[in-house]
């Protein structure tokens, strides 16, 4: 097979393979949406949300610094005014060449719109004619996504109330739920207070009763959400290491509460490690930073808890090689995605190449991390192209080594990489 034929075959197969998006911040319409006028809808979509994505807020503050536009003034603007500010400064006054800007261009183009408008009005007119649920179908079809995995933050009062009061919350077949529980390791006192408010007999000391009641809390919410996995975003050391002699409560929570509940229910723990939150609090969600994770902490967990499964992504480029080698040692470790600040072409290419060379096809190369529904379109368009480029080179290498590659091989690998490695690792959630 000559290289041109190979490239065309791989590109077609990768674009035709539906992807199961294993980590997003998108929500089903039952959670309310940004067009419903309440200002509390959790499903964000449309041009004003797309253009005020927190990545773009960070970037617009690089060209219009806070001494020109104080943060509080920006946050006091309406969503439309914020979007107009971002559009002018990042897409008109400057070239929209960053990955987050390029993403908006790709999304608009694939929706059949011209991304060269000088104002957002033409886009607002188009989006005003869409409705949330139909638009979800349209976006999933363009992005070729067969299932969207949510991030359901049980410690967020507004979202928790929706789960407790709205039967429809978990019923949209296009979405799967994930129990997201960061405070249980990042802010134990807050987690105890919330569980106590919900009627669980817990205290800050992790005694037998607190262990039992915390396990009941986890079980109840896994059940209520039909969670396909349980997730946490975790800080770099010294805050998160395992074991952590400086924080016996954290170790006890992991060993006596979380991992036993997950093993009983045969669900993975998704650990997203390296997020250093709010280094610039005035930027809100745009104010987070990264730090190197401690890979040996993941090794210790995989080795000490062979009945548990760990889906892991690390935020620092520095961790990626050691992390890949760790995955070679433990079948209960599934590396996934090029997360957040790694979700850029140069790094996706480097990391995916490294993973294929060390892990073959036994990993999940990407998730979208989409916060705004429309982003599914660009995040998957860009990543499919990058995964294709890596596979073209790697398949060409094995053909040169004498392997007789066929279309069936490529289709099998595409299905594993974009869908089944993740679904098979979750098991129960995708039977
Ligand atoms: O904690 C997470 O899941 C991260 O993905 C954060 O939501 C982050 O702010 C983000 O949106 N990354 O893309
Ligand atoms: Zn995320």
C-alpha cells in the first residue's frame, strides 16, 4: 500500500469511527441550558459561551491587561459584552492563531458559518434559531460522537439539587454520568459538612462510623447517577501523593472508603493529576495552573490495589514518559487524553507517538474536556487529524518491517482507540 493510499485509508477510517467522549463538562438539557434565560443552566452552548471559554479569557487578558480593563469590570459585563470584547481583541485586532482561537474558527466553519465576521451579530442570529436538544444531535453528528460523558459535581449545591429534584436528570441516552468528588481529597472539612447536611453521620475524624457513612454516600450517588466512573482532579505534590504520611485522613479515605466501594461496584477511579488551582484567582476558571505529578503515587495505587482500575491523565508534559512506562507495568492503569494545557497539536502529537511506541493501541488517546457543547466539533476534528498523522507514520513503519496491514486492522485499532478501550475499562457503564 503506497503512503498516499495509506493516508487516505487511515484518515477516512478515523473520521468515520464514532468516538465515545470519556470526559466533558457538557450536560443534558434536563440540567438547564445557557439559552433558557435563568442564567443557571449547566449546558453551555452558542457563540457567546464559545467565545468566553475560560481559555480565551486568559488569552484576552494577555492583550488587554488588567490595568486597562480591571478584572472586576470584565466580570461585571454581560456575557455578550464579554464575548464582544474577546472577539474584537483576539479575532479582529489580533490574529486568532492560538489553539483555543483556532477551535472557534473550526467550529463556525463546520457549522457552515463564515468565521471572518467583524462582529458576533451574524452568529447570534444563527444560534437564536437553534434549540438546545436538536443542537446536541447536530453537534454530535458533526463531531461523530456517539456518547458524551458528563462531569457531575455532587458537591455543587445547584447541580446536586437538580439530581435530587428532577427525575429526568440522568435519563438522556446521549449522556453518561460521572461522580466527581474533588472535595473528598481537596477539602475534607467541606465534604464532611455537605455529607452531614445530606443526613450522613460523618465527622472529620475518619472513625468506623464516618467510614461506613462515607461509603454509603458514595454508593448512593453512584446509584443515583448510574455513574460510569468516579473522578477527581488532584493537585501536584506535596498536596497529593500516595501514601501521604502527612495526611493520614486522605490515605484512609482512599484505602477504606473510595477503593473498596469502587472494587465492589467494579468501577474505575479517574485521577486527573497536576492541577494547581487559582494561581490567579481574579481570572476564576481561567486562573488555574499546572504542576508535575508524582507518578510513583499512581504506581503505588496500581500495585497495592490490583482489584481496582485507575484511569489516569496527567497535566504536565514532564510526566508523560514516566507515566507511559508505569502503564507498561500495570494492566489496571489506563492512560487517557491530552488534558487541558496538553490539548495542543504539538503536544498531542508528541504524547500520542510516545504512547503508541510504548503501549501499542492499549490506551485512550483523547477526551475533549469540552465545557461548551459546540467545542465537541473542533476538539474532535483537530484530534482525529493528529491521531491520523501518528498512525500513518506508525503503520508505515510496520509495513516496512514486513507486516501486511489491512483496512480491518486499521478499523479494529480505530475502534479501540476512540471507543472500546475506554468502554471496556468502565465495563458496567457500557454493557
Ligand atoms: O478539572 C477538570 O476537569 C479540568 O478539565 C477543568 O475543568 C479545567 O478548567 C478545564 O476546563 N480544562 O479543559
Ligand atoms: Zn475537565
